[in-house]
């Protein structure tokens, strides 16, 4: 269980199960596996999709270079309040769908990003929205950048293979529920 776990986070996840897709925040072990491929010395722009209570966000901020910016996309307004309380000048939080990456990057004058980290429950999101999100991920990632996504099933794995130069699949039992991690290299 994550050290920053709060009972109210689970309540919020359960209340919004159709968009959260889970009942507990990600474990430290899963977060370590998810963020493992990122070269934090080099990265200057990272996007996070579906930050929720901010457990992955805090881990990113802890590792990030002082000049790196983190741009988050979250639909749930309860979580937006929590994320705003992180109060870090490197953090940009947007209460919009993950398919709006281009619009937000335009507002921030950012051409492309180094990495995109996602906790989105792709298996529960409508197929046409997933198509838009994945197209936007690919279009806004620099060549050589990583799309890092965890999931509880392999439902969208086959969508990713033709989109990226290389897709590595990992798995951890040390999460509730156990999770697959995709490392997709553009
Ligand atoms: C499984 S929770 C992840 C929470 C946290 N990152 C973690 O790993 O524990 C997924 C989050 O994605 C958000 N979400 C779902 N669909 C979204 C979308 N289309 N755009 C942005 N956020 C979305 C939900 O509100 C929820 O907070």
C-alpha cells in the first residue's frame, strides 16, 4: 500500500469506479516499476494522465530535475483539489480529458514532451476516446520518448504494438490488484 494512502482516497476511487477503475491508489512497487525507464536527469517535460490522489505525481516530483515541468490531466474535481495542494511550481494541473494534450501544450508553449505516464483505466474508457487519447499521446511525444502505462488487464496491449517502435511488457504482483506495466518507446 502507498505510504500516502488515505481512506478518503479509496472512498473517492470507489465512488467514481467507472472512471477510476480501482479501489486503492497504486503501490510504491508499481510506481517504481512504472517510472523506472525515465531518465530524470535529461527529462524537461513530462505529462501525467489520470494522477488521481497524486501518488504517482509525488513520486515524479521527488525525482524530477528542478527545471522539469509536469503537466497533469485529471477529470475528477475532488482529486484536482488534492493535486493543487501539492503546491509545486513545476506542476501544471488541468481538469480536462487526457485527449486534450495538444490544446494544453499549446497554452504552455510546449512543442513535445519527453515522457507520458498514464494511470488511465483504458479498459473502462469508451473505445473512440481511447483512440483519441492514444493518438494524442503518440503525436505529442518526442522521438525516443516513453509512454508508460499500467493496467489490470491486457485489453489494450495489442493497440499499442503497431503504434510504437518497441513495447515492453512487465508485471507486478505487489499491487492491489496485480498490474501489467507497458513501456512504449516512440
Ligand atoms: C486508477 S486512477 C489512478 C490514480 C493514481 N494515479 C494511482 O495510480 O493510484 C485513474 C484516474 O484517471 C482519471 N481519469 C479517468 N478517465 C480520464 C480521462 N479521460 N482524462 C483524465 N483523467 C481521467 C480518474 O478520474 C482517476 O483519478
